[in-house]
């Protein structure tokens, strides 16, 4: 089962890609609640060098509210993690497929939330590849 939605950007400027991802998510009503610089963390804690790898915790408050009303435990899957990472000469942008909420909870009431979130995330990813 695939659990991601991915866009491959033909950019070598990682910081510019991250800025573009932030704008594309904001245009779809997502704010960034958390940011984890995995590269910096692994370097600081383990002395491990790796490619650029950033996890953005994106949240669309109305959709999060709907999901939490359907199932309080769904907070375990929130916020929606969006990964921006270097992949050779490209940057990958990956988001957790919102349909995972439906699959994991087996709640039909989660389906409209997942459909709306998917449409918004897909629009953001599509904007990045235009």
C-alpha cells in the first residue's frame, strides 16, 4: 500500500524548494506547526552526515477539526507531515496520503476529510511542478 503523495522538483536550491513548498501549502490553507531539520539533528546528536531532509508539520485547521470530531485518536496522525528532501539532483516533496486516515480508522466519517485534504495537498504538489 502506497502511503505517500510525491512531487519531484528539478531544482538544486534546497532552500528555494522549501520556500516554494511553504507557499504552496499556505495557498491551500495549511500552516506549518512544526519543523524538524533531520539533517541538522542527526549531525548534532550522532555526528551523522546526510542529505538535506526537512519534515514540516502542516495543518489545515478546519480539516483537523473535522477529523478530530470524527475520531479524537486521529490526532496521532496530525499534523500532516510533509517531507522536503534532497534526492540526487532533485528535491522530493512527499506528503502522507490523507486516505491513510480512512484506512487506519475504518471510519466512513473520515472519508470527506481525507478527500478534501487530498485535493488540497495534490493542488499544492501540482503547483510545485508547474
